[in-house]
């Protein structure tokens, strides 16, 4: 298992934020991810408009995950309408 940072931008609306977060955590747990740390970065302006929104709620996850599962999670995150953007970054040891 490798260490990753996952940065996610959720919509500001509480119902979409909560639904997006629940779906994300369900997907991570189903694929065997071990979440070490969760940081609420807060609400910020986006550099450009994403899905007709100019602001989003940023959350940073530090997790351990099998590298083969990243592609599977990438596909499921693309189908999650309650995620504006996400980025996996591999943390070198």
C-alpha cells in the first residue's frame, strides 16, 4: 500500500456536500483505503468556474491505498455529481 494525499472540492450547499462526502467515504472504504488524517481546509474561491460554481469547500485526506485501486476510485469519483474536483498525489517515502 502506498501513501496518498487526496484533495477534494465539494459544493458549498450542505445537502450536496454531505451526500458527496458520504459517497466518497463509501467508495474509499469499499476499495480498502485506510484514512490516516482528514483536514478541513475550508471554503475558498476557485481559480475558474467548475460546474457553474465559483466557490467550493476543500478537504484534504491523507490515506493509504493499493495503487491498482486508484484507477477504480477515479472512475467512481467522476460519476459522483456532488464532487467538483479531486486530485490524488502520491507521497514519496
